[in-house]
C-alpha cells in the first residue's frame, strides 16, 4: 500500500500525458482512417470479385468499401495478412478469367474471379509497410513525446551537491559515522535539510503526511538482515537517502 501511495504521482503523470496527447492522437487516428479508406477503395477496384479461399472469405474480403476497411485493419495488425495477399494474387488456371466468364455466361460484361499477382504484391506490401511501421507506431511516438514532456517538467535530479549536503547534515547528527540514527532524529534531519535549501528535506518537511510515509518506509527497510529485525528500527544512511529521493520524483 505504501509503495502504491508513493507512486500515485507517477500514475497521475501517465494520466496527464495521455490526456494531453488526445488531440494529437485524434489527428493521427483521422490520418490513419483516411489512409485505410483510400486503400480500401483501391482494394475494391482490384479484388472485389476475387474468389473465396483461405484468407479471403465471408468475413474478410473487398466486396464493399466497409468490408475492405475491416480487412485492412486486420492486415495492419499482422493477422495472417500474407494468406490474404496470396488469395488476392490467385491467377488462372486456379480461377475463372474474364474471357472464360464471358463465354460461360454469354455476357460480354461478365467478370471472372481472378486476382492480380503483381497488384496484390504491391498493394499489400506498401499498405503493411506504411501502416504498421509508420502510422501505427506514430501512436506510440505521440504518447512517448507527451510523457517525456510532462516528465521533463516534473523531473527531479539527485545532484552531487544535494548528496554532499545530505551527507554533511547526517554527520552533524552522527559524528561517530555509524551510518545509523534513531527514528526520532528524522524530523531534525529533515528540518536541517530544509533550512539549508536541500530539496530532499523541503519536499518532506512541507507535508506532514509525506513525513509520516517517509518515517514508515525508512523504518521498514527491505532486505534487512534477519538478526537485526528484532532490534529497534533505525534510520540507515543509504536507505533513507533512497526513500527521500523517491518522494521527490
């Protein structure tokens, strides 16, 4: 529960970055839908009459523009798109050509159910490359860009000057250099850090709830030796520094 509370700020950072990215995500979505729509129109012109097979069937075809868009969405996600492409490349004698269809039906306007080998190759390769490697990844790029923008505004850097100041203040309370202090010394340590303008102390000293959380986390040091768990909880130099730094993030 304590770790969850400590990471609430980071969770809200993710939510804020996602919310801020929505206008750009919306623009990217419109661009992607327009791209799919245009290719669906081409697909209907090229493959509307292709006979059903393994990849082209009742639920995956180019008979209408809407069905073509649904098919292209599946292609974009990489769902067995090579099989769809191969079905659209079917050629005689595995299908009925236009000449054969006109002869069978006696209609000069009759159309066969063959595809186009080179047309299918170019159509699906270009669509998959552009959609999957450019437009689809553009969503991720937009989200990451907004996340790092917000992260850059809220970023905290633990500089060497802050660490030196922390070490010097610790020595004032621990002149023997044992690396440990009683829990009761935490408020004094934080107050002195705050007085020296050290952000490690200012963040904790400004909120009583945050101070109590730091106190609890500092007392429950992880990976503590089994023999020391029965002893009275104490502040440890490195662990407390880690806890204070995490509360500044």
